[in-house]
C-alpha cells in the first residue's frame, strides 16, 4: 500500500508540474506570440487578427485554453531571441541561432544566452542591474522578464532575494583582502563569472552555493525589528524597473501565480514557524508602489491580501513593528493600497442584505491587512504606554439573578471583561496609548464600505464570534462614528431585551412582581434627590437593573416616555449636577469646561451616581450637555493625565510650566520655587502639597525641572482628584462594563457619543427632513418655515433643536442623521407649534403668513417646558 501510495503521489506531482508548464506556455503564447507573423492560430499573439488583452485576461484565457486542450504553436525562428514561452527549446538553440543570424559572432551584439540566467533562483540588487544593462544594450527585456517571473512567482526564491549583507569590520576586510591575493587566476575568473553569488560573508558563501545564509549574520536590525531583507535595495530596484511597462507586467503576472501558493503554504504547512524569513515575501511585495493601480485590483492584490491574512499572529506583529519604522509617507502608501482595493470592490459590486460585503473574501482580507498598518501607525506615532490608570476598583457586585441566569442558560458572555484584539495583545499596546499617530485615524475609515455595511448582520457576526463569518466590528478603525454608534445601539438594545426576558423568567420562577424597566419617578423641583436616591438603591441592591431600558415619569405630568422624557430628565439632572454652587465640579470661564473639585464636600457615592448617569445616557442613546476636557475621556479609557493634557484642562498652568521648561536662565536663582505647591480650597484658604517628601526644602533647578513639571501634572490631573474620579469611573462602568464601548471607540469618539456634535448644519437637517399630513418640501408653509429657521441666531437654533428633539446638540454624524418629521397640525390658527421629542416630530399649523409663523415658533421654543398629552 505504501509503495502504491508513493507512486500515486509522485504521479500527481508530475501531473501538476506538467499542467503548470502548459499553462505558462499558453500564457506566453497569448502575451508574446510564437514569432511567426503568418501564424494562423487564433490563440497566438503573433496571429494577424489577434486582439491584444491585458495580463489578467491573458492569465484567465490561458487556463481556458489548457482546459480545452487547445493548439500550441511551435517556436518560429523569425522571433528575435528565444521566446520565453518555450524555455526548453530556447535553451538548446539560443546560442547557435544568435551566432548564425549575421554569419559571425559579435560579442557586443550578442544577446545574453539563457544559460546565464536559467539557474538564477534568487535576486540581488546588483544582479538585477546587471541583467537590466544587458537587456538595455539589446533592447530585448525578455531575459529580465523571465527572471522576474521566475523569482517573484516563487516564495522560496523571494525569501532568498535581496538579503542584507553583513557589514565587515576593518580587521575582517584586511583578512578578506589577504585571502583574495592568495587565490590563483582560475579562482578569480570563477568568482567574477558567477552570476548567482551574493555579497555575503565568505563563511556563508563557502558553506552554501545555492543561496545566501539563513543565519543571523545577514539580519538587518531596524530598531527592535530584525529582518534579513535589504528594504532600501528593494525600493531602488522597484524604482528602476516599474517605469518599464513590460517589466511591470512581469511583476503583476508573478503575483497572480505567487499568492495561491503562499496562501496554501501558510494555511497547511506552517512555513513561518519553520523559517521566519518567510516574512520577506510580504515585505518585498508590499514595496511595489503600483499595487493600488487598476491592473492589480481585479485578481492579483485580492489574492495576495488573502495570503497575507493567513500569517500567524507573531508574523503579523513583526510586520506591524517593521512598518511602524517606515514613516508617514510609506504608511500612507500602504493604507491607500488596501483602501483602494476595498473601495474598488465595494463600488464594483452591488452589496445588500442578500449579498453581504462581509462575505466578500477580497474586502475581508484587505481589511485584515489594513489592521496591520493601523497598528504600525499606532506604534510609529507618539506613544504613551506608561501612564495607565490603576484598575484596582473593587469588582462590581453581581446580582442575585446570576444563579437563575446560569440555570436558564443565560450566563453573561462577557463576564471576563471587554473584548481585546489579539494583535493588540501580541504587540503589548492599545490604540489609546497613541497620542499622535503617524497619519490620522480618519485615513483608515472607508466611507463606501460604511454605506453598504448591514450593521445588524455585522453585529450578529461580532457577537457569535465564528471563524466562518467576519465582522467589521473586529476592525473598528475602518468604521466611522455613525456606524460604530449603530453597532453600540444594537448591543444596548439586545442587552435591554435580555434583561427584560430574564426579569420575566425570574418573576415566573420566584413569583415576584414583574418589573422589566428601570423606572424612575421624579419631581421636577427635587430631581436630584429623587433620581440619585433611587439610582443609589438600585446600584447597591441589584446593579443589573441599570442595564434595563430607562423609563422616566415626571410626577404630575402625563407624558409617556418613548425617549423624549428621558432626554429632558438627563438635561435637567446635568444642569443641577454641574451647577457650580453645588461644588462638585469647578468651572473655568476661559475654557468653558468643568473639572472635578478636589475639595468637594460631597461623598464618593455622589460621584458614583454621576458616572451612572453618564453611562445611562450612552446606554439609552441620549445626548448630554456635558463639558469635560478630553483628559476625562482618556482617563475613562484607562489612561492617566499627563503634562500635555493640562493644555486642555488647565491652560494657564500649562503655559506657566511650559515657560519653566523653556527658560534659558538659572531656574533656581531666578524663580526660587520648590517642590511644594499651593492650592486653595472652597473658601479660598491655601493648601500646601509636597510633590516630593520634604518638597519645601528641594529647589527646582535646570536639572530637575522636568521632574517637577511631571509631578505637578500628576498631582493636578490624577492624585488630587483620585477619590472623586475613581468613584465616577466606577459608576460609569456599572452600566458599560459589558459593552463593547471601550473596544470600538477612541476617547474623542466617546466625547462625541456623550455630548453630540457642536457643529449644527441646518442645511443637512433640511435635506434629511420628511413631511407628513399633507405637507411636502414644496409647500408654501414649509418654504417659509426653513427660511425662518435659517435666519435664527445660534442660540435660537439651539432652542429650536431642544424643543423639537429634546437636546440642543447634533447626534453622532451631524443633524443629517436626525430624521426629523414635520406634520400638518390643522389650518391657520393661534395655536403654538408642538413636538413629540421622542420621535423628533414637529406639529406645525398652516399659518397664513411668514411673520405669524416666526412669532408663534419663537414663542413655542422660548417658553417650552413640561410634557402633556395631545
């Protein structure tokens, strides 16, 4: 059996080799022809009626010809040189034919024979230039095209190519020179005539004549990354060769053949584990600056992206570290290459709920490759990996429902914490560690993809976590804030429904009263007392109830909460909490921002409740009028405040410390400051704090001023408000701890989620508004309405938004995402306009004049307060 099986395997290998050889012959027959100008074969490039085709079409046609066992031409002696379609014939007759063509042999005019290059299995920069020079003399580039085709279509050859030579010491160079002088003439001729020798150390060359050494001696160190390929040499070669169209086509054709084999190697043979230099294949190919051109986008680049996506995690991390050293221009080129492929594929196809973009292998693979560049962009940027918030909060208590959930098979999925990207873990960094990336994060967002993405399906794939279904939520950098917000909305709603279902089952099992909502009944005049006391009880007794859908009822009012009542509730709570008279937060008139009051008399529980309110606002898709500096959101994401954050939160202090750092005189003598600083409490009394032990006796000098600035910032942003912020963060996490919030959003996007956009584009609102009850965009009253609204000042526009939608901020994505409806509310009358803030509906009577419309609308938006039944 073994003998038969071995013969069968050998037979299959021979069969595959023969098929490959025939397909290559068909391909070259289509692209180069047989050389006979009178050829009658319709599938030959030399045929008079042959229609030229591009390289991709030729590759596909070659496969068809092979399947149909089509006719193959014999090489014609009239073809200059030897046709690359027939290497076996060319190898035998090239020398004789060239010699006989002029009746005599002229060494200068003689094209290089195939024997010079047929055994060339890898390339160096010098060898490429040597072949290019010979081809330029004869104006026949087919030898170079064949070499590129052979080397760049073989992973083994690419791994060996463009290796970095070891830099020898002076002593080694003297030794080498002495050895060379001892060689006889025959050895010198042999050494100079060898076209495959590479510039490596003599020890490596002596030990192996087939290729450069795999040892550490020829490894290039690029910062923390060691690679054996000379990247600068590869770039120079591409720059010389890509200007020639015929040679460029050779790279394209080789990549088409290379990619499936590389994908197979990585999927089934663990080649990277056996030889880490296999990564050279991807390093070399990705240096091709023409990868984003249309010729590559159809077949070659999608296949190569699929192969790259099969790299094991350590290889992906090494590639990211290497690319992080490239600089902004190279990172932008890589991003544009993958973005071009994604955009081209999206535009070329009609994706829908029946034809999901998630199932397109090319888009998925390009997105996975873009993730490598994304982390390279983070690694290469301005990193701050040291200043992390201590995650030492006591764990959030689990509710008593957990046991029941386990019995019912409803155990929480994310009890181990939020999802973390494996590549992020492998690299040991987070996106939030990056202060300033090499290129902006916005460059990674692909808008055409966002437009066709079915987010409900994508979210399902994200939660199921199966290898067969890809979710773009695992690559959140490619999604815009609107799309991510929709994914978060689905997550929140499903969690609400899950809590509702668990509550119903729990009430059936234990006979308790059914309470599927987080109900808050409050009085307008005592909103803080009523709301915070109720939330405090829930947080202590059963924190899981915070994940139920919020339902607010104002005592004495008839409004039913379909979202609008909750919006007003949050607005009123925020107004009360951030009132400077309460003393929980300080307000900076210059920046218009709030900061935690380190001298506040409120206990930690009050700050916990404020965190709960912010979490509930995100969870229930409500926008808050909150004005925090960005450092608060960075701290919520796990990063401590540092000196540069003072520019936003404490600009005056920041400028003073910056002046201290830049001062050119003698700091100790001229400024006379120590490591003791002074703050004031609520009553204006000075409070002294030592940044170091015995700080009042330690002068600040030119040598230690950086230390002083860092400690000052640490105190102001972290230590002085440590208790208040930890309580605040704890409350926030009570609501969002199981949410993908931290995984999906960057700090600036968290601010956008909570606060909405400050940019009010009322033209976008007009364009997206719908009409009902007999109105349309051409109705006179509607034209008058928009003319009136556009004439409002900024404050009046905010009042209008507050009246119509329940908030004076634009949602994520701008006012165009509001989908406001204007409905007819009877004929002309003295009634004021009314609104359903839950559904963004404005009820507008058909006023007779634009003056009356303006007067009625202004009165409505200025004095609107409270809810009633219409």
